[in-house]
C-alpha cells in the first residue's frame, strides 16, 4: 500500500512540475533566467523528481548503488573511468564480497524497478485519461441539453410571437366590431328618434281623425 502511495504522489509531483513550468514559460520575467540555464538538463523540480525515482530504484539494487558511490569518490584519485571501475570492483570484492555478476544482477533489479515505476505511472495516466473522457462526456451531455433548451426556447419564442400576433388581430377585430356596431346602432337610434319626432309632429295627441297640418 505504501508503494502505491508513492506512485500516486509521484504522478501528482509530475503534474505539479508541468504546471510550474507552464507558469514559468508564460512569465516574461523568467525568460532570461531560463535562457541562461539552458545547458541544465533538468529544472529544479525535475531534479526533485529524479532523486525520488533514483531513491526508489536504487533500493532494489544496493550493490550497484554502492559501486557508483565508491567509483564517484575514487574519480578524483583515478580519473580514467575504466581503471576507476576496476579499482572500485576490487575494493568491493574485498570489503563486501561483491562481484561483477552481483553488479549486473543489481542493475537488472533496478531496471525492473524502473519498469515498475513506468507501469505505475502509465496506470495513473490511464486513470486520468478515463476521468478526462468522463468529463468530456459530461460536457457533451450539457451541450446537448443546452442545444435542446435553446431549441425549446426558439420554439416558445416563435409561439409567443404568433400568440401576440393573434392577440393583436383579435384586438383589431374587436375595435373594428365595436366601431361598426356603435355606428350602426347610432344610425338606428337616430332613425328611431327622427321617426318619433315626426310622429310627434305629424300626429295629433288625441285619437281623432284630424292630423296636424304640415
């Protein structure tokens, strides 16, 4: 469980390094410093990651680690690499009974540990990729919902316009009908009143046969 925890932490650190380097590249104040250190193989954050990986990998082949450390210490005394390696192995044979086959086995173990690091990291990448894919699908679902709502809104807007248009037509019809009805009823009313006036003028108040002269 602890080993798996280390792998997850390593993935997070790699992601952090990427984020930090992105910020650095985006910052013009850091350009000169970046160019001045262009010869460096790794950034400071990369060096931290490198040490973490080396610590884990070297723990699987301590004989090789010991050989490298001793050879590094003897380099100043024996600058020629082949001679330095021979002297280092001779010293380890005498002090730790380490042989060349032991070193090769230790190297194989470290390579196997490094491969395990890769596999664990790739597993984290696959998990992240699945998460990214799931997020993308959710985004697509939201977009589909937005499109559906937009289509609904457009349909409702069209229906709204049609209803307002129908309402305006009905209002015009009502106003026209009211005006025509009032005109007609006023005419009828005027005709009746005119007739009443004529009846009142032309006809006597009593029931006799005499009529008012014109």
